[in-house]
């Protein structure tokens, strides 16, 4: 009887793990507009990239979340670490599925660190010639 309960428990856990993997909707390939922000807790310098069009980005079908968003942020962080040795910035990537929404988010972020900050931050704009987001390769599951 005890072995039957264990077997049923293992079967239940297996089903709970396996079903969501097969029921998950596939991601869709879209054009996304990305820009990055990076700052370090050690100084008052913040970095902001221009809005960049990424022609092959993946978003989840259900909620339109950028898949592997952290990988895009790592690209920016790694670039800044190479260009400015000794800095360890925390990078964030913002995105939108159309340019107008991306521009609205960009303007809000820019205003926060320029006008509203009243000179507390040194804002460095990273030009597209200096840094360009690369499409994150999809891993087949």
C-alpha cells in the first residue's frame, strides 16, 4: 500500500511537470524596438542607448513578453564592462512592439535621469555605432 502511494505520487509529480511543457504556447517572431539603460551603484554615471530595431526578436504569444530579455541586458552590460574596465553596471533592456511606444518609454526614462534628477546623474548616451543589440539565438526545446 505504501509503495502504491509512492508510485502514485511520483506519477502525479511527473504529470504536473510534463503537462505545462507540452501545453505552453510557442513564442512568436516579431520586430521589436529595444533600448538599454545601465547604472552602477558605485557612481552617478548612467548609460542610455538609442532605440534600436531588432528585426528578429521573440515574444511570448500570451503576454508579449520579450523572450530572453536578460540576454539582451547582458549584451549591454558586457559591452560597457569592456569599454569601461572596472565598472560593473546593472543593465536593463526596455522594449516595445512598435516604435511610438518605445519612444514614449524612452522619453520617460530620459526625463527621469535628466530633468527630474536635477543634475544628480551624469548621463552618457551610447550611440548605435558603438553598441548594437544582436538577436538572441533561440534554443529549441
